[in-house]
C-alpha cells in the first residue's frame, strides 16, 4: 500500500468522551463483550483494551461473519482464543443460532463476581455486561438481536450510538450499550485505512479516492474479475463502468465510493484484510 497517499484523521469529540464514560461505568459491570469486525479482526480491536478493562472478564464477538471466508475465520478464532485467553464467538446480523451461547458465556463469565457478592450476603442479581467496540462493528445490531427488538438506535454511519443505556436481555443478563471506542490519535495509516474500508471511520475523516485505491491494492483477482479489468486502478474501473466526466476524464470520485460500497456489501468477495500472525511458541 502506498501509505503516503493516505491521510486519515479524526475524530468527533464524543468518541474521546465515550472512552472516559466507559472507564467510569466499568465498575457497574461484571463482564465486557467486545465486538470486532470479522473482516479486520486485529485492526478493529482497541490497542489498550486490556489495560483499559483491567481484570474484567471479556467475551470476543467476531461480527459480520457472513462477509468473510468461514475456513479462514476459524483460524482467526483459534488465534484469538490463544492470544487473548478470551472466549471467541462468531456472529452476524442475520442469524440467531449464536444467541444462546453468547448469553450463556456472558453469564458464565460473570458468575465469579456474582458469587463474590452473594458471599457478602447480597441477593443474586442479573449479570451485568458492557458492549464495546469500534464504531460500526455492529454493537447495536448485536444488542438488538439479543433483545429481539429495535429499540437501540442503529445506523450505517460511524458513531451513531451516542448514549449509554441498559438493555434487559433476560432475567439472567443485562447489557449496557456504549458508543464505539477509537483512538483519538492514529499513527498507523494502514490500520486507519482498514477501519475506513469497513465504515469504522467517519467519511469526513478521509478522501474516498486514496482509500478506495488502497483497498484495491489489497484485494486479489476476485476484484479484477468483478470489475473486468486487468489492473486494479480507479481509472480502469471507471472506464469499465463508463463513468466519465468532462473531457473524457474517468470519474474517480464516483468510482471510489462505489468500490467501497461494493466491498462493504460483500459483492467483491469474502475477504479478511488482516494478515493472520503466527501463534507464539
């Protein structure tokens, strides 16, 4: 990737505020459910999550699994289980097969805290969980699926959920929905680009053309076949679609937006853009 072409900057002040609020709310919950995007299982993680959470138990959800290769994702599940020590569950917005295991795992992870409270003479209460993750990884969609409702605000733009709220799952589990966490300063433009690919960065933070070109450079022959071009460039894709502006110039801005949309909706194929590291010996 030609990083010098990229310049992604952010972010609305509510993201930094959300991190402060999360720290304040951590003492209210027994377990943290971290949602990541399966297309970027490392790049959609928060670098300081372990330091931020301290000793809170954590459940990892790899969301939007319908947009990636299933066999490749299984390797990621194994890698993340080993390297984080956390349970890892694959999920997507369409199916509901994962609901019972998500609920049971969150409750089980909370049980030591509940038992400690009961040992002090308190009555058993519902386990309390906090849902965290980058913007647009699907936190609200996961909660809505768990609650089988649409009360939580959802949107396709980054950073839609701004207010924290408790959501009752069942008598055994309550969720605290939180805004997505993202570093206010991003030195790694490659990670920033991957976040932009999946809409985890506001469109106001980047120009679509260098981001779309960076995406094309990461994709394989499936994208060439889809766009019917020999070389993956914005200009070639524009010409193949006959998207021309004055003076027979390829409309690269329009093309860039369509390429990003095609990727986000899975039309270019099933991709995991992060490279799977080797497991530590």
